[in-house]
């Protein structure tokens, strides 16, 4: 028995459509009744069709493989470009992080220095204020002593005047 191909998938190219339809509708016993020449011719035609379809499929497979290789190449290029971009972004981030860290440390040391200066200035201000307070106390004490001295001097002047008057009186009495 000769080999049979599914008539819907492998339709002969050189057969008229009416004959193709009759083969599809004809029972397998009718095909066996065809003469051997027709069968050889059909086998050759089926073989040619199968061969052409196989060639077509092989070409499609090759095209798909080349497209796949091209797509793989593009994916690799994109991956490399992405990696390079990521590396450059990562380097920039690290550089920025170092810059920010160094600036933070600089500002922190400047702040500490300024804080130290402010603290020492406050201590000096406190010392100056204490000196001013002591000076004010000394001035007040001096003014109080001066007031006491003026009082004592005025009392002594008053006594001197009284004594002068008494002395003049005593001299006048002695002269008399």
C-alpha cells in the first residue's frame, strides 16, 4: 500500500481544485483503484510539496534563528549599556556621597570651632562682667568712703571754725 498524506495539509499544487476535493471526498478504496502511474505522479507531487514545505520551514527556522541571534545581540548591547550606565551612576553616587560626607565633616568641624569660640567668648564676657561688677562695687565703696570723708571733713571744719572762734575769744579775753 502506498504512503498517504493528509489531503487537507498537503494539497498537490498541479492538481485542479475539483480533483483535490474529489480525492478528499473519495474513500481510501477509490485511491487504491487509481492506476499506478497516477499514484507515482501523486507520490512525486506529494513528495515535492512536502519537500517545498520542509524547505520553507527550514528557511523560516533559519530566519527565526537569525532574528533570535539579532535579538540576543541587541539584548546583550542593551545589557552592556545598562551596566555601563548603572556603573557610572553608581560612581557618581559614591562621588556625591564622599562629597556630602566631606562637606558634612567640614561643617561639623567648623560648627565645633565656632561653638568653642562662642563658649570662650561667653566665658570672657562673664569675666568682664565680673570685673565691671567688682569695679562698680569699688566705686560705690569709694563713693561711700568719700561721703564719709566729706562728712568727717565738714565736721572737722566746723570744729576748726568753733575752735578758731574760741581761740579768738580766748585771745580777746587775754588781751583785755
